[in-house]
C-alpha cells in the first residue's frame, strides 16, 4: 500500500508541475483535468472516497470546463475587436 501511495504522490507532483510550466492555455486546461483525476485517484488510495468523488466532479470536470468556456469567450471577444477595427 505504501508503494502505491508514494507512486501516486510522485505522479501528482509531476502532473502539477506540468500544468504550471505549460504555456498554452488549452493544454493547461487539459493538464488540469488530468491533474484532477490523479488527485481523485490519490484520495481513493488514501481511503477518502467521499473527497475523491467531490474531486472528480469539481477538479476534473467543472473547473476545466469553466476555464475552457472562458478561453472561448475571450477568443470570441478578440475576434470581434479585430473585425470592428
């Protein structure tokens, strides 16, 4: 069990670093969703299934979706400014 815990902690650290150091916002959103799934797996391994279910909903679905919708909205506004000028 300790080996699984250490392994998932390493994967979570790597995924978190990958999200932080990624420059492209779209790739950041995809990495953030993957990071959320890894956190959910970590919570299951550390025997916190209720927290894991919450993490799946919020961290792996809702937050990346909100960020993605924001990026789409910003891109639409940027294109409309270019068309008006």
